[in-house]
């Protein structure tokens, strides 16, 4: 439990530093984002070649060859803080963010945890374990800055056909050593949900989005493990 609490306290700071190198939709990348050799996170991870649009950050010399089991830490989901829209205002769904009610937040947090565990169960690299040890790799998935672009409450006139991406979030995967709690790998994506909900934000559509994001993280784990499982630790140079 100590590990989980410490992760929760430091994660926001770590992601904030990572966001400096993450291009925003509609904005050109800065020179520092293109220069991978100079990109280093606050906790000492170096940026590697991207997996498509996915940022990959790896601790220098890290290898996953010694790990035989996988321990899933609790997932984390945070939502953007927004004010309620003015009643009766006509808006475009693509340009407006809406508050998410507490009940939906709880359902999303619970379901994402279940979806993430289910997605990991379908992966092949490592056996899922409920105990920590020297041969155990810890894995943790996060949805950060979850944003709703579609709400019909509060008297807002919003046509669901105008909403191209009802949900948006920063999706993060971390791999940690079970003994030291040191972060070995972090992947970062900015994702927008596909398709349109039949209502304002119907639960079926939301579950499909969470399933897709959980599967995305599980796929990143398989790709990273395939690369770092055979990688030999680098020799430190003075």
C-alpha cells in the first residue's frame, strides 16, 4: 500500500514534465519535442523512438529480461476540472468541455480497472501474480485529464451528431521494479474516442471507449516487453 500512495503523490508532477514534450492537437511540435536526445523526464527517463504517436520513456540501461511475473497496481483516473456551462447556450461539441458527474466518475474508475485487468489477462509475456518479488514487474495504467465533449444536461443545446470525439484523455502506462519501486518505462498517448454515442454520453459507448484504451495499454506492454526483454543493461560510463 505504501507503493500505491507514493505513486499517487508523485504521478501528477511526473506527467506534468512529460506533457512538455507531448504535441497538442492542432499545434506544431516544438524543436525540443523533435530532438529526442535532449528529452529527459524529471525522474530520469529518456525518450526513445516513438511507437507511432505514442511517446516511450525508458530508464537508461533498463532491461526486462529478469522478470517472470506481472503485478497490477491500482489504476488511476483523473478528470479535468471544468465549470458548468451557461443554461440555454448553443455550443459546438468539438470545442466545449463539460463536467462529469460524480456517479459517472465512480463507474468509469471501477470499469477501467476491470477492463485493464482483463486486457492484461490476454497478454502473453508474463504470468499475472498477486505477490511481489524480485522477479516481479509492476504495471500501472492511468487515464489523466479525462475530458467530456458531450453533455445534454444543464439546458445546453448540443446535437450528438456534432460531437466527433465525446471523450478525450491522456493515457499513461508505467512499468516499475517491484523491489525498488523505480519506474523503468512510461508510455504516453493523447487519445480521443472513436464514434458517437446514441445519447449524450451513454454508458455502452463509454465502456467501449474504456475497453479500447485498456487494450491500447496492454498492447504497449507487449511491444515494450518484446523490445526490452532481450535488451542488455548498458554499462554506466563516468
